C-alpha cells in the first residue's frame, strides 16, 4: 500500500505545516501546541472577530490557561486567517476542530463538520496526498458519512487524492496536567500508513502516548464513550442524592463509607453538568444507536437525570424558602458561581442558567456572583454582584459552582448582611459544621 499511496510528505521529510480549522477552546491551544512543537501553523476560523483577536495576540476563548501564551503579532510560523484555502494550499495536514453541538430537539448538529469539510475539499487538487483529520467529538461513522460524499462531489478519491482520519481531542480546559501537550491520543484511519504518519506527527505535539487504533469508527467511539461514561457516573451519584435524603441518610456519609472499599469510584453530586461535552456528547451516541435500531436506554436515562438536576435543586430551594416562611415572590436569592465547573470561565450549558430560569419563573429575585466571569454573560433578569463583601439583603445563598473564591468567602461577614441566613451547598464543598457554628441554617444537596 505504501508504494501506491501518496502522502503529503515521505517519512524522510519532516511534515512542517499543519492547518487547524476552528480556533476555539480546542483549536487555539492545539494550534499553539503545534507552533511550540516546531511546526509552521496555519490557523483558520470563520469568525473575523476570533481571527482579529488572535492576530492582536489576545485570547478570544474563555480558557484563562492560554491567556499568556497567545503568540505575539508577527510571530514566525504563526499564520491566522479566515480563509481556509490559504491553509489548504500551505499545509499537508489539516485538523478540524469545529463545534459539534446538538439541535434544540437534542439531535447531533453536524453542520460545522460538513461546512468545514466543504471548505477544505473544494480547495484540494487531485493527487494532493493531504491528510484531513477530524478532531471534533462525534458518533462513530460521522467522519466518513460527512466527508466521503464531499470528497466525491469535488471529483476526488479518498486514499488517492486525499486521506481522512480521526483523532479526538481529549484535553481538559483549565487543567494544566491534562493539557494539549500532555494528553494521550488515539488515531483512526482507513489507511494504516496514514495512521502511522499521524502517530509520528501527534507524538511531536504531546508527551502522552499516541496510538493508531485502526478504523476511524473505533477512535470516534472511544472519544464519545469517555463522556458517556462520565455522564452515567455523575448521573448515578445525582440520582442517589435525590433518593438518600428521603431515607433520612446523608449521601456524603454514604460516599465516605463506600470509598473505604478499594474499587469504589467516588463522584460528588451537584446542581448539574455543563460545558460543551458531557451534556452534549451522549446525544451523539444515543442518535447512532437509534439509527441501528438499538435503544441506548442507560445512556438516555443518565442524560435525563443530569438534565433535570437543576430542576430538582429548584424544587428543593422552593421548599427551603417555604419552610422558612420566605414567600418565593418576595425572596432574594444569591447564586455563588455561574460557570459550569470550578475555576473555569466557561459558562456554556451551565446548569446555573437552568436553575436561574426556574427561579425567575417563580418570581424570585436572583443575584449572582462569579469572579471568573465578565458581567455581560448573564441573562437580563439576573442582578450581577461585583463586590461580594458589600452584598446584602439575601434570604438564601446557593453555592452553584465550587470555585475556591466562592468556597473561601468571608462567611461570618456575609452572615451579618443576610435578611435570612439560609444556605444551600449545591456541590458539597462547604464546611457545613463551621457554617452552623456561625449561625447559618444549612442545607446541602443529598443531605436530609
Ligand atoms: N471544549 C472542550 O473542553 C472540548 C474538549 C475536547 C473536545 N471538544 C470537542 O472539540 C470540538 C470543538 O469544541 P470547542 O469547544 O473548541 O468549540 P468552540 O465553539 O470553542 O470553537 C469552535 C470554533 O470553530 C469555528 N468554526 C466553526 N465553523 C468553522 C468553519 N467551517 N471553519 C473554520 N472555523 C469554524 C468557530 O467560529 C469557533 O471559533 C467539539 O466537537 C467539542 O465537542 C471540546
């Protein structure tokens, strides 16, 4: 096969130029990683705003980890553009890191994967040997189903004129230890030689292991099930956090007791899951299973539990207000944290928004303090608190995101400024005993 297959560069020559299509949370750090690894980088984004910001040497994403490493204007081998053609013409390898959201009816939305493919394949000429790699999270089959028809449309032949492959991004934004230059990678390709070529390229990007795993669908499935597994594990602990209080048992006591066994996996209950991956990716797997007539019952049930956690917490909060004689329509509730997980600036799919929406529909006055976010990210019905030390007049404080800044606020001080000193720990991260001593009336997720 190697004699027949033309790849962009032979093994003797170093592949020097990599194009990254889509410069968001995943694509931008990937582009910077390849630049650091000595590659000539062509980064493309359809958004003129994104390109303009990066070309100023600034960070258009919400990931503060990369604030200080955006290349300065004029950096050698750093080319950022809105024109996919420039990247295709200059690069042997093109990596596609575009969004893969779901539609409002929770079906995979592949329009970005298809439009990025269209922009690339229409610029590729016959016998180019270029390799186009999808990195976005998808269900098994998407790369071939989305791109082979486009390759054909532009008169090209896969394996002859162009090669396709899949290498999922697995890094964790905001998590230095699992960054783009450290995380292990898996590569799927129709062609072993292409797979091995990509192993050698990605091995320059990351110090983690890089494996060619065979079929594209294997690599696609490996990525999506990582997030499915996480969703299921979190759903289990969230479901238990609903059941145990009704049995007059504190879930934290149960989890601590269970954790003494060697093979128990610890998860903490919470207001819900958020971000671009866990609340989204399982729907890709559900859809694919549906297509082949096999119901993904466990995956769907886990989704239902996690999706409804904000509403569960809302009903508990309403009960707390009621039992403490605070009418919902004359209550002031302070949410601590808005981003979807601790210490990140990412608020996409945050469960805080679903919780706030439900509270707002009950005419609760909602204020939010999140020191990681700018004031313009909130819905208009939310009152944004700038200075937590001056905040006052609340009936209930709800810890929504476990930012250390939220955990470490001056609880004694805030206590003196409450109208009613009620607190609900939605992440089980607060020192309940200490709060009780100050005089707070404490409630927590999974606690009777
Ligand atoms: N964010 C994460 O933590 C994470 C981690 C691993 C994998 N992923 C997956 O990576 C993919 C990208 O996610 P993200 O968080 O970086 O998305 P993002 O929304 O932050 O960035 C995507 C970028 O692609 C651009 N874009 C859209 N269509 C384009 C096109 N045709 N050509 C060029 N640019 C285009 C958008 O303007 C945007 O800037 C998704 O499939 C996601 O599931 C995300």
